């Protein structure tokens, strides 16, 4: 087999640990300056005795600056805890649907900051588009089917990896795409797929074998699970303002521009040997939103066919947010953030332990923010300059060169070479939502997912204090960040 068809390992860029000055972040610099000011003032005005008396103040500030808490400096937890305390005081962590007070027409029945989202039904494509008036985005969703990647031979896997890279590069070349979200989730299977296959392909002749097979389908079908993959495409209405005006202004013009991006993405997906479905209509999106908040109803909605397809009632009835958990209609949820991707070389199927974990309801969301080529080139040049100047500063003060900083600089050089070779640059975020029927089951499922993430060479962290926003970004196909 030639090198062209061999499966090659890949390597992710490291998360930059650089600070603003001497490895310190902005909040750390502020608190360190406060500590130095208190210490110097006490020493200047009162001598050693004043330093002793003021030691609780400057020592506390020093602890905030350098003492780590759950892998982060203590000072960096202040915004998270402060925002959480403010939301608790304002009673924004509890949501109850007002049944007797209907929502305005055209809005999605979602809690929190997603309550402002509006729907637009495009008459030309039949797709439902979700408009975010605050972030000025317009989003469309489609479902993608594909063969099992891990079952393909290495040459075919390598070819499909390059084809998917071209899909992402296509999104980066467009100046109008704000975000791309790939959402893969597991759902309870109603068994209708197996039953339909048996009715169309089976031979039920009343024999003992046919009876046993029918009984197996009746028992195993509802106990299984199915995987659904969707891709969401968000249009940046600010950068596409000129094209929107040319297409007719307003929501009509924005829908026309988004349709062009949808056509381009669909063609790129087909070129990559992926099978995109028609773009989601209101009914399909309503079912997806409903099952995210109420997983137990997924099988019933799958069997019924027509129920639950109204976007006006697709949202949850009740949501209770806690520091590290989220409870919705029929499930408890916990959202994990992929804080670090594999540092060593891995093969493209490295996510298999996580994606193929069975018996756990979870969703994995990859949120990709494309960066225009000119912006990426400027950013890389700026990073190179900063790394070189920091290295010169460390050499001047006699500080030893750190291997981590050297590796990060090599990552910047590799990104520059990839950009020159025609690849796109994306800022990506990985989120994992784990769902269960009870808190005890959620604890076990979260531990199992974290163990599977370790096997996939991923480092995950629980997004405490922001579970509601993280759930909206992770479990819903709305291209929302956190």
C-alpha cells in the first residue's frame, strides 16, 4: 500500500498557557499589583510592624493570585462564583413554563437567554431557520448519515479524513459563516426501525424460526439506542450585511444568503461521501428540542410520528439549575468541557472509546468558529512576534526556556504552514452532555464518560456554575457558544 492511502496520525495544537506578563494572566496581574502595593505601603509608612499587621490583607491577595483551585488560580473563580451568586439572588436558576400565558408567536419556548430566539420558515427550501436577534445570527440544521468510521479500512479512513478537512476549509473560506456545530447524540430506540426492516425484508411464514426472530425484535428493539448526527450552520448577519441588502434586505435577504451557504455545505458533504438529509423543518427541530429536555419521551415521539412537532411547545416545562447539575423535565444532566485535546499523536478514530460507549445517554458537540484566512494570518504573525519577544525577555533576565513554551511555538509554526497549504483555521470547543434518570445514575454515567474520555486522550472538566448555558450550547443544535 502506498503512503498516499496509509492512515497517518494527527496532532492537536496545545492550549496556550501564556500570560500577559511573566506567565500571569490579567486578573493575576491585578491582584499581584494590589498585594505589592499593600506590602510596600506598609513597609514604607510603618516598617516591619505594619507589614505584620497588614499580613492578612496582602497574604490573602497573594493566595488569590497563586493558589490553584481545581486547576485554576483562585482569582479566576471570582467571575464564575459572582455571576452564579447574582443569578441565584435574581432567581434565574429556576424556570417554570407558564401554561396559561402563551409565548409570542414565532419564538421558541426555551428558557434563559435562549428565550429570545425566533423561528423563520423559509418557503423556498422548506427549512426552519433560527434567528438570534442579540448575536445577529441565522441558523439552519440538517441531519447527516454516514458509515461506521471504525469499520472502514485504513486507506478509506484517511481519504474520508481529508474529505472532511475540505468541508471545514470550505466553511473557513466563506466570510459569512459565523459558526459550525457538529452534534452527535444517543437516543433510546423505539424499535420501529427494526420492525420496519423485518416487515419489508423478513419472511414471516409462521415457522418457529420466524417466531423467535419476531420475538427478538419485539424485545431488543425498544432496549437499544440509536445515534443521530446533525450539522448546524450559522450565518453572521453583520458580516453578510451587504449580501443581505443585495438579496432583498431583512429576514428574506438573510434567508437567501443562508440558502447559498446551505447549498455549498450540502455539496461539500456529498463530496466527502456523507449523506445529508433535507434541512430540518419545524417539526423535526421541535422533536429534537423536546427530546433534549425530556429524553424519556423520545421513543414515544418516534413511534407516534406526528406528536411533539410544534415549536411553540417544544421547550421544557421545568428547569432547575444547580452548581454542577441541571434538572429538566425527565432527566438530570451534567455538561463537561473538553479542556485539553490529545497532546501526543493520535489516529483519526481516537474518539471511538467516547463515541461508542453504550448504555449511557450523552451528546457530544463540536463547536467550530471559522477564522478568515487574513485574520488567521495576522493572528499567527502576532503570536510569532510575542513568542520571540518573550523568549528574548526570558533570556535577558536569565530565565530558563520552558519546553512547554517551545512546543507551543512549534504549534504556531505548524499552523502557519497549514494555512499556507490551503487548510482552514478554526477555533473549536468540545462539550459533552451526560443525561440520566436520577442523580445517582448521573454520577455513575459521568464517571464512565470521564473514563472513556481518558481512554480517548481527552481531559474533561465539569462546567460548574454555568450548567444551563452549557447545556443549551451542547445539547441543542442552535450554534450557541458559552
